[in-house]
């Protein structure tokens, strides 16, 4: 009986961020591979999950900005796998050790034109990553710097960008989003 409940529970999960009990939708995402982290045996991946109202703009096929209005969450991972974000549980740790995430932040009801919305900075927590075929699954529970609870779930494909090559010019889309989010709640 318990496993049937868990199966039904998984079916009802929504792609969303939940902040203090309020649901905010997510519908798509990107995964950026930055390669080996500072000579260590870990590899840097950033996942950016967005709602349908936000669009990643491209310049020569590379992300260079975000437009629109909606919700987003950015998570920076240190993975043991050099080619893909490894599955498993990641815990918050700012040292860049394998199996950890260094930072995460969310933008709720953010409008890129007016630069209004709410930013939520993460100060701890866990992220569970799994993958089936081309679909990724993220389940996350965070503590925030202002004492709010933030959790969420996403299952679906991610558009991948590979920045491992030193010859590729790149703009770090999560840093661009973070720059946009220097807003007043």
C-alpha cells in the first residue's frame, strides 16, 4: 500500500518552486557545463530552471540574456561526472567539493523589463538529481538567508550548453540573471 501511495504522489508533483507555501511554476531549463573545476576532480554544472514567461535570448547560438516575466531558480553543482550532471544528492557547501552545490537563488514573479520581483538567496539545503533518458529530475529543499522555506521540483528536458572549451566565448547566463536580480523585494 505504501509503494502505491508513493507512485501516485510522484504523478501529482508539479514543476514548481514553493516559497512559504506559495507555488510558482517552472516549465523549462538549461544546463551549462563549465568543465573541470580549478584542477580538482570535480566538474562544474549550472542548472537554470525557468517558468514559461521567461525566455533565454541567444547570440550566435549561445545564451546572452533572459527576457520576459516569471520565475527562475539557479543552482551551481560540483559533479563527479565530466560529461553530465551526476545523479545523487547534493548538499550545500561553498568549497566546491564533489557532490555539493555552492550557491542557489530564486527569482519569483520577476519582470526583466521593470526589474521588479522577489529574489530569494539560499543559505543551505539539499538537491536530489536523477535522470531518465533526456529528462532530468530535481527535488530541492533549501534554507534561505531570510528564514523562509523554499522547496521545489522539476522534471523534464534541459537545453545543454558546453563551455568546457577555452576557445568558446561565453556569457554566463546565471550570472546575467543574478545581475538582473539586484532588485528590492
